[in-house]
């Protein structure tokens, strides 16, 4: 298989494994009122992060190979950032599970508002153009930097997912689609506003 196809194929395979593992983990959490134990949630968080984030990482990983950096090391650095946020996500999921419906709706409103901020726009621009870190740093460090920028871009979408519950493949697919559209497609730079409107609509749905 040509190298230009090996990288997308490998990342897509990892993302697919993430979807399968997420579905299995969610099945085990279906009857729970909260996020479960920290260990079980962290397993789910890593699987969810792989499923939702890796497809949008294909262009950046391919670019890493083009400039002579290791795609595996780049993806590894990126993955470390998202894995490291797992405990923060666990605390947020636990708080939202015990919170009122109105607080969950408020988390969605926060996510909707963040879509319109200059910080979101700046992080999205850097997510869509990762060449700078790849030229300045080694592959793993560039992956770490790209992961931090991606976290700045997507944290509110992940909070929105936690607000509506992590045990839902449908909500997960919706957030994954929003991330992919923003980061990869030609309309991504203009997608923040309609995604924000969608989050605001979700807030109304949760409140009602």
C-alpha cells in the first residue's frame, strides 16, 4: 500500500477501534446514573477521544510525513494530551450527572457561546494549519502542541457531550461530525456559528 494511503488507513482503523470500544463501554454503563468508576470512565474517554478526534487528524498526520516527521510520534503526542484530560472530564461528567437539568442546559449554552469567541477562532485556524509546529519541533513535541491547540478548539464540544451524557453513540456521532467539519472540510472556518446554533438548540431541548 502506498505511504499516502497507509497513514489514513492506519488512523481510520484506530478510530474504528475507538468506536467499537466506546460502544462496548457504553453498554456496560447503560444502567448507571453517573460516569461509573474513574478507571472505567478513563477507558471510555480514551476510546471516545480516538473515535472522534483521529479522523480529523488525518491531514495533519499526512503533513507530518510530508515534512519528514514521524506520523506515529505526532499522533502519539496528540493522544497524550487528550488522554491526560481524562480525569478533568471525569470530574465534569460526575458533576453534570448530579446536577440539575438546568445546569446541564447551561453547559450547552456555554459551549454554544464559546463557538463565537476569538479564542475558538484562533485555535481553529491553528488546528487547520499545523505546519508551523511541524517545522519548529520534533514529531512528538509537534503532536503535543497540536493536541493542546485542538483541546482549545474542542473542549466546549466535549463539555456539551458530557452535559447530555457520555453513554450515547448518537450524541457522540454528532460531536464527532462537528469536529470533522470544522477541522477538515472547506467550510470548516465558517461552521462555528451554525454549530453554536445547534448547541443552543440542544440546550433548549435538554431544558424542556
